[in-house]
C-alpha cells in the first residue's frame, strides 16, 4: 500500500527571529532554497522555494520513498555558498528531522561599552529544516542534545 507523506515539512533555517537578531552591520545576507521532487520519468518537478527571513513552510505532497532535492544558495558579504541536498520522504515526522545549511556560521560580537549589554551575533547560516525525511547529507536534529549554534551563558540567548 502506498502511503502519502503529505506531512513532509520543509521550513527555512534559521528562524526569522534569529535572522532579525543579527547585528545590523550593513552586510548583505540572502538565501533561497529551491525544492524539487523527482517524478516517475526521472525528471525533477519544482514544488516550491523558501527565502531567508520568510516565515514560509512548505508541505509537498509526496509518496513515502520519494526523492526530494533541495538546492541551497546563500550570499554573505560578497561570498556565495551553494549546496545540493537529497532527502527521501519517510512519513515519520516525529523521528526523522534534519537540518542542512550553507554559510560560515555565526559568531558573537565582542561586548563594548555598557556592562550589561547583551551579546550580539554576526555571521551567516542559511538552510532548511526538513521533517519526515531522511538523508546522509544533513545533521539529524533528533539525536542532537545541544544547540545548533553554541552560545555562552551570558549571551542573552534563551533555549527554545
């Protein structure tokens, strides 16, 4: 019996609140994730696109075992970052959760001035959070007990 995995969920990473909390340094940050599904004849069918900073979430209706290809494209401070990731739909959103991203990551800006000033972050990381899929090209979220970006105890970042 073929089961529809319409619970496949693909969202933009980082979340919009992380994107907006980066330091306002005038550096260009942009990212797109183009999502395609391999159809029966072997060709790719575009099913959507996510843009850095948007709150969009996609739910492509695919069958369990279907191949989902995501082309990540990011830009930060004149540098271009690209990666193609292949996922396979499992239908198990509770256990199969992956993140795949491009970019140099984030770093804490040194505190200057006031004593109780919160640490601000600068950098770039863009990608997708994919649920009900599996891959060997991403980071399995469910087996990770620490944050994706490490923060110190005085950095003003609360766990989610």
